[in-house]
């Protein structure tokens, strides 16, 4: 069983390899997230306007839509081991966003053929962004506050464009060249940090007002339409 005292310890390269190998093995459903998508997914979860428990987010890791399919673990020890690695990775992402935001970097794969050739073309980043947006979808309505904020709504755009650009006409023109895609990818780290900070500040402001604070009347106007999440 994973030692709870080690939950704050960042994963080693060997442990990342272990988790990556498991996520790509025959023990998991075919539509299981890979390590890149999981990294984006967990980044959204720690950035969420509301807390999300593992019992809710974990099924989405194994299968899109949280279907009943689950991994074929060899036993409880392996299940606890993999879950422990995921939780430590989640905590590591949150600590970096909180304590060292300038060091935060999305975990992106290079396309295999480009990696073999030593090509310096940037990764596609679609899987990371799809994972992030899957995390957003877990709390779709509360995230609307970010879309309603005039400045903050632009921060999530590069994530949406890279997640949906290959199949959504609303975003296609933003990813139809390597130069455009590279520009969006370069924005991902800063965007993720700003979004995380946005929700942290909202949470702090809410706590500062106290539970007894009365809310003023809410506007009757319809909410601003957001760009499609799915």
C-alpha cells in the first residue's frame, strides 16, 4: 500500500514510466486515457471551482464517459499502487501551480515519427487539452463563471482550440497550420496557471465574505454563450 507520508513526493521518471506503461497495457479498456491526457485531466481537476473526489474522476480515466469498464488489476496491491501514483501526480501538479507556477509545464508527447527523426516540430498537444476539457466537463456549470469574466475567458481558448480544432469548425482555422498550433501550445502553461489562480482567488474571496454573507439580486439577462466544450 502507498505510504500516505509520501503523497507530497513528486513522481520519479521511473514511476511516470510505470504509470504510462500501465495506462497503455492490455489491463485497461481501449479508450483509457494515456499519460498526456491524464496530465491535462488532473490539471483541470486541481483547478476546478469545486472539489472533485477520486470516486468521481477516476472512472473517466479508465473509459470515456465513465463507463463501467475498469482495469484488470492483478490484485489489490497493484490497484493501490496505481491509484497512489495518480494521487501523487495530482498533488504534484497542484503544488507546482501553487508554489512554483513558473515551473509548470504540460506533459506533452512528441509524435512518434517526429521523435524518431529528431524533428523539432512541436507536439500536437490535443490529448492534453482533451483531458483538460474532460475535467472541465465534470463541473460544467460552475466553470461558466470563468467564461463570463471578460479577461479570463480568453485563457481557456488555446486549450479548447487544441482539443477540438481537428473536428469542430469553430476552432479549425486556429489549428490549420503548424505555426498556429505552435503558438497555441506556447500559451498552454501560462493559461493553466492563470486559470488555476482565477479559481483560487474566487475561492479566497468567497471564504473572506463568510458563510453568512447575503448575495445581492442576480441579473435576469441570459448567460453569455460559451464556446462549445463538446
